C-alpha cells in the first residue's frame, strides 16, 4: 500500500508512529497488564530480530467502527469508493450458536457466539452496506470438526457454505481429512472460487507436479483490480495422520510466492495483493517478515484460531486472523480513489446472536442436513460439572477428561502413560447456571474427537520418552517460527512434566515424573495413544521405534462413552500435569515477541 495515505481517525492500519502510546495507555487501564509485561519481559531476548510491536487493540467485541468508511470525506462526496473483505476461517463445521471462550481481566468469560444462521445474517447485513464491492472469503478448516461433517465426510457442510455465498475459499490442513478424492469432490461442490498455490498432485501420471487448484484469483472491485494467492499449511502431512494427504505434495510459500506477486503486480496490474493462508499465526508473521512477500499488502491468515483485533505489521505485509468456529468475522475496508488505494480499516467483529437474528432459510437448511443424524447426535452420553475447555496451550480440562477415560479403560493392561495427540481446538462446553452441569452429547464428542481413531499401545524407554517430549515441546516453543506447528503441548495422563519454554531444543524439560516417581531413562514404560493413519506401526503419537506395538481393538469414542456411562457427572480441571517455569497455565497463544494477546 502507498506510504502517502490519509488515515481516518481511529484508523487501524498499523503504520502510525503514535500507536505505542495508545497501546500503553490501554495496558495501564487494564488488569491484564501484568500478563502483558510477563510476555514482554519473557520475549525481550528475541526482540532484536523483529519489528516494533504493533498495537494490540485491547477493546474486544462491541466497539464497532463499522461506519468509519462511510464517514470518510472522499467517500462521502463521491470522490472515492471503498471495498470490504469479510473473512472467516476455521469454522470447523460448528452448525449452531455455541459457547465461546474469551479471556478478560485475567479470567475466562463465556459468551454465545456463531452458528451458520447468525453468521449468514451478519454477512448479509455487512454486505448490504456495500453490496457491489464486498467479497466474502473463507480461509479453510470448514467442513471438519463436528458430528454432521464427520458423518457426511464434509458433504453436509457444502450447501451451507453455498447458501452464505462465499466468493473465495482456501482449503485448510483439515480439508484433507477424508482423503484427496473427497477433498476434491467436496471443494468441487462449492460455488465459490478456490485457490491454493502450494498443493500439487503427487501421482505417477502426467499430472505429477501440477497444481491441484488455481494458485490465484483476481477481482475488479471499487475501480481497482485486486489479487489473492492461496497457501495451505506445508506441514499438513506431518501434523496430521499422513494417510490423509496421500497423493498431495506441499511446498513452502517461499518457493513460488515471489513469482505470483510479480505476475499479479506487473501483468495483472493489481492495486493490492492479499495472501490467503492457513499456516498458523507464528508462521504467517514469519512469512510477513520475508523479502519473498515484498509487494503483498495483507496476509489474511488462519489455522491457529487467533483473534487478531489489530493487524500485526511484519516488515513486508500485515497479518490478520479471524478466530474460529464462526464466532468472528474479520472485516477489512479499503478506500480507493482514482484507482489508488488511500486508506484501510480493519476490525474483528463478533458473530453475536443478540445483534444478528438467525436467518430462517439457513436455520431450516441446517435442520435438513442434520435430520438423518439428529437422534444419534443429540443423545446425551454424560454430564460435566466443570466447563470443558480446550483453549490453553499447556493443559486443558477437556483433554484431561479424555485421557482420564483412556487410563480408566486400560489401567488393568498395565498402562503407565496415556497420550492424546488430540486436537488443539474445540468450542467450550459451559455448565448451566441453574443445574450446575452441562450435557455431553455425541455431537460434542465429535467436536472433541473429530476423528474416531483406534487405540494403539507400545513400550518405550524413559530416555525415548524424554527425547520425544523435547521434540514435542520444540514444535510448540521453538524460537524459529517455521519449526512451530499445531500450537499445543501434547496431552497426557500418568505423567507430570515441568519445562522452560525459552530454553534451547533438548534443554526445555526440567523433570518428568511417571506415577509420581522421577522417570528412569533405563526403564521401559507402557504407553497408550491413538492411531495416526499412515504412520509406521512402531510409531506412537510421533514417537518412533516403540516396541511391542499393538492395537487392542477399541476406538476413542467408545472408550469415552463407556467412561462417561460409569463416571458421569465428571469434573475435569487443570491439575498441573504439564507446567512451565516461564509461562502461565493460562497461556493462550504460541506467538511471542509481538504485542498480541488472545482475548
Ligand atoms: Zn482450525
Ligand atoms: Zn487448521
């Protein structure tokens, strides 16, 4: 974007020199100051390598500035136009309005957010303000993560997305979950354009090495041409069961992004270039600092479900991310005058059912696609007396419950440690104020465990476990953003660990205890985890060369249902299975070195 731009009052484009003071005054007023300082101090050592922190807007939710663009003088007198990008991502097939987790004044707060019917009304309302010049974009992880999605292999979600009327879609790392053929079929059902510049056919025929989707998309809007280039997470085959991405080869964006930026700038004559990515915030910010993306204006990111309320300014591009589960819409407005980009305004808006009434047509469509599965999905399989939450990076009540279930089922098999590679995210399940409990349904079980994997066992030495955990912690806390993936510490039961996030690879673990005793490097321990399709048989949750690998013939869902039938109501809590010397139990994001906070 041009340097000589006239900024609106309250403009949030991230290039103002006076923003630091604003940040600090917000921080002074806020009870979260101590936590902000904690991270500032904790990350001081890495600060030299990065740009000054951008403003973290500590005003979540309700402070809408939706009308700022209409107030712009040039827009008012007809000299300028503006276009709007409405960006969602990581909806994870959450059909209904659900509880959503917020972190305010140092503690969790829950509000009702999302739902396809509310989301549709909101997008429709926002688009109606600028109908000719609004684009609706989704950044992936859309048709996976809930009961209907799992039982229809994503197909049930396609009509909902078409009913909203998306313009552009990027596949995320979860779009491969049902395999390449189904991904292709499901995405083929979308009426919107699809882009991805780093997913290639890995076949034995003449299509080997060809792109699966078009790499970019352009649009004439508000008198200018704008371009979008798509990038899915190149680590997809490593992060997830390798079997999912058989036949697909991924490359890093750095391999071809410069080529496409040049093409869009010089040949297509685009006034602005956007990368639509699904790579996680740490990697997206890393990419924004690389010369290869010079010429890109914004990286519209996704994957780690981060709620960017103020674009994070990298050296070459600004990065945004719109939260998850259909709970938020990121809105970027850009003022264009005589073919030149003049200003921009970015906001993260809540999909708030109190503000937007559910769309009747969408509500009916949701019921229709859910009908065949309704009885099974609505079935209550247990109750919880505590909130089931999976937003913390280090340890969560939800995963403690799931690993409790596995340990209970297999304790007589001599299992010492239960692991759940698990899933980083799930909307929370919040107890009812009157009854003091919340119903756990089969549908929610699919949200907690969106893949019903088989149970797998094996034996590993204390040393093997230690080395594997060091690697796992490196995946979460590496100083090198490109080495970070997923965004969470592996979940477990039967073991306690303590680590220092800022230490080097191989030196993070301070101690491990198994069944209360310090781990013995020489001793063998029996481990239970879940099968990752496509892994070697002697690999357990990315731990290589385990001995006596075995699949006793149980799946995760049955074990959890059985456990709840005996133990309901449960009351899982964070109990210190994993602790860090330099990060709080409430750590919510792996991004560090930037003035960003998940709220
Ligand atoms: Zn996701
Ligand atoms: Zn993802």
